[in-house]
């Protein structure tokens, strides 16, 4: 039986992606678990595995296609010897019209392709769909539409799309599907039903002047200089949106401090000299590895800084999970060293090298870059003297690390030369007040300048 292969949701926030390339060709046999395509999300390139066996009968979305919506058909799977249906995927892959399987125990409705095809879905799980109610229309009575938790209206994707195209308020449609879900036949029936005549408006209401339209947004200044337009990647769009939201909605507060590195650099050299030349126990510590460990120790000493703001409460995390900003061609990504306070320096170093390597190759798994309670952004390798970083929501803090450089310092009554770096802590002032932020950088400084404490 022909089935649709749908664009998968490879992360909780994914709504669309790029089909980077197919790894199977039309007519090629596919087994359950075979990697059939590579999908670019807003953060990484991930492998898409088939969940059914069959023949890849037709590719609907070619390599390199951007902006493919989640649950959109991208290919058709057929049984061996079965002809590939003609026409578009939604109406041809399988038969049965507007039918779908019963909802899962959680009440999740079927996907659009199942409803349209009456068949099973390759490479996707059932997900709930919340209908969008057109603005400006009065709400329907509570009994007129199926309600989920929180007053949501459940409708199949196909029914929702039909309603949007026809300008139908889903709140006025009675669902006949499982658990009252609105399906295709309900929309068709609603369209065919006679509509009651509109009640005449009072004269005063008819004569009421309409509100003046909002002023149009001023167009962006035209670019007249010679240039080349580089289209935004999905990742760049997400970065732009998230950072704009962070600066507009989070009250940033900054605290900077100078930290002497000589003792830390000596410890690093001594530990690297002890590393085996090769083998599973080999390691090569970087300054960043020790900074991660020092930040983790500071967060453990001041747990109220390992936190996030919510409207109802301040969330204080049990584990010290640190996100590390890694530059990649399309922007940056933040792989996470989890439980960093409980790991040794060699473990942190090897784990960080592996995460950074796979981040640049676009091979990170979602759980390796989603989450984290605190971030570190290190520009020391570029010789940057000082900078401030933007908080990574929903975290409440990020540490900006600059380059270590020889500077004159006063020790006692004498001027000496020391290797000094400036670090700047950006915090969410709703969670971390000024005194607590100052205590954080002071504690971090004392740990870095007495690095043997990291061995405890």
C-alpha cells in the first residue's frame, strides 16, 4: 500500500527545514531503520530514518529544497511490485479520503497525510494540531467544537487548511472525528449547510465611522551600492529572532572583572605534560576547558545563579549544564557539557573537542545542544580584549571570556607583569541582582587564580 513519507519534526521547536539530500534513489529498496535523507534544521543537519519497509517510489521534494514544512509529504513509499500513484501526494498515496487512525492515549490526532491517504505514515509520529481561529470573529459556544486541555480546538491539518482557505471559524464547526476532532467532511458539510440571514444592523451602527487604518510601516531604505544578496539560512533567521527577543525582553546587566591566569596556565602545562602520548587516556587541556570547570564550580557554590526566570517562579536547576558557544559556517550553536561540576578536566576536554567537531559538521543530536542552564562565549583565540555577550534564553547568565595578555599589575607596592584576561558576566536582572552578579565574578576570579581547587 502506498504511503506518504512526511517531513519529520527533528526537534521540539522545528516547524520547517531544508531537505539537504536524499540518500536513497527512486526505485531503491528501503528497510526500517535505513537512513533515507539528511534534513537541515535550524541548528544541525540530521539523519532521517525510515520506519517502514518498501520501495522509494517517488521523490516529491528534491535535494536542497528550503522551507519544507513539518508533516509535508516529501516522498512516496510503495510495496514491491506496486505502481506509484499518479497526481499529488496528498490525494494519491493510498486511498480512503478523509480517514485517520484513532487518537493515541494522549488524544493526539492523526497527521494530514494519514487523513488524506487513509494509510500509515513513514517516518513521523502522531502530533496534536491546534487550529488557528481567524481574528475578529466572535467565539462559538463551548459546545459547538471539540475542546482539548486549555480550551484548544482540535482539527486535522487538512480540515484546518480547508477552513483557513474558506475563511471558516473552526469554533463554529461541530467535529465528527475521534473525540470530537474536526475532519474534512465536517468542513465540507459546514460549507454546504444553508447559512442564516444576517440580522439587520441598527442605523446608528451602520452610520458609525470606521476606525482609521494603522499607518503603514515605512519601507526600508533602498540599497543602491553594488552588492550581492545572500539569502538568510534557517539558522540565521532563528539566531536573529532569538537574539532580538533576548535584548528586547530580558533586562541585561553586566559585570566585568580582571583575572590573572599565570597559576592556571602553569597547572595546564603541568597536567598536559602528564598526559599519555596516545590512547584512550590521552588528553590536551585548553584554557577554555579550565574556564568551563571554574564556571561550573562557581555555579555550584552559588546555585541561585544557575537559574531561569518564568512568570510564576524562578527555576533553579539541580544539575550544572553549561552551554558553550561554537562558531559554525551559518552562525553559532551551543553544545552542552552536562553535569560539568562533576566531571574531571580530561573528561571535559575530550567531550568538548568531540562536541565542537560534530557541531561544525552539523552532526549534533538535539539533546546535545538543547537545554543548559548557563552559557560561555570565548573569543580569546581571536585576541579580543573585552566584550559583552547576549543572554541565551531561557538562561539567566552568560560569561564572555576574552584573551589573556601580559599587563602591568600592582602586587603589594610593586608593579609586576602578569597574564590577565577580562571576563564579563551578562545576567538577567529579574533573576540575578547586582550584588549576586558581583559575588559570582569574584568567586570565579578566586577559583581561576587558585586553580588547584579545581582538583578537589
